[in-house]
C-alpha cells in the first residue's frame, strides 16, 4: 500500500513559507539587477550555496518567478532567466500606465491622515532633492513614490499586480542604464503627482502618473534601440 502523503507540522509551515518568501525576494533581486542577466542558467546547488537557502524554498521561489515570466523552465534543458525584447517594454507599459494612473486616482480619494503626512514628507524630500549622481538611488526614490501611491490606493490586489509589472520595468531599466539620460527630472516631476494627491484631484493625479510612466517608456525604448 502506498504511503499517505503527509503535510509538514503546523509549527513548521510558517517557517517554510518565510524561507520561500526570502528566497523569492533574493532571487528576484538578482535577476532584476542583472547579477543574473538574461539567458543565465539557474544552477540549483550553486544558488543554494550563495543564497544560503534550502532546496525546497529555492524551488518554490523559482516556481513563482516562472509564473511572473522572469525565469523559464525548459524540460531536459534547465531553467533560464528570460530574455528581454523591445516589445516587452511596450506591452508592460501599456498595462502599467493604466493601472498606475488608476492607483493614483484612487489614492487621491482615499488619502487618510497617515498617508497625507507621508505624502507631505515625500513632497518635502522631492523639493529638497539636490540631483544626486547615483541613478540607482534616484530610481529607488522614484520607486518609493510609486509604492506609496499603491499603498494609499488601498487595494491589495492592485498593489500586487503593479508590483509584478514594476519589477519587469526595473529589470529593463538596469539593462539600459548606461544609455539613459539623468533621472533627476523624472523624480522632480513626481512633486506634481504628490501635490495632486494632497489636493484630492483624482483626474490630475491619474493624468500625471500616466504621463510619467509613458515618458519612462519612451526613454527606455530610445535607449534599448541603441543596444
């Protein structure tokens, strides 16, 4: 008689999930920042050693990343980091522009006291920004404003979807980083978004966010064409 499958003890399940979540974030960051560039073969034993993670959490992370099209599992060949095509930029942006704009509109209408204080603090940071030369820092700062907007929108399903598409955009940005103009102007433009959120002007917030995303697409496409 075949053995009956057993689930891990209840007290072990949270730690397994936590380990898988950590492995997912770590591996995703390696792919996005090109430490694992497109086309790289994922070697399980090597990654386990480098990431200090077990086989099960690593495999769970790879499954999630495959669903997000960041890795591709090819039977009898292995698991690879997916390639990036110019069409990806257009298709990702088409989704992001609509959803990011919608998130901004929702955020402007749902800004509570805590989020209002956070928006004011972010606006002050933007106004005091002195054009740092570090493009990675600028991108991370821009990312903070996007994530704040998603959170203020108050829709976890929308946030989860935007997280996925933003990750793809970020990876493309790293691919063409050396061919992009400075990001300072794009970050400074976010001041207008924060002002619209604080004013409760949903239409303006949506319009500004859409244009911000589309401007980013135009810069990525121009840089990508120079590869």
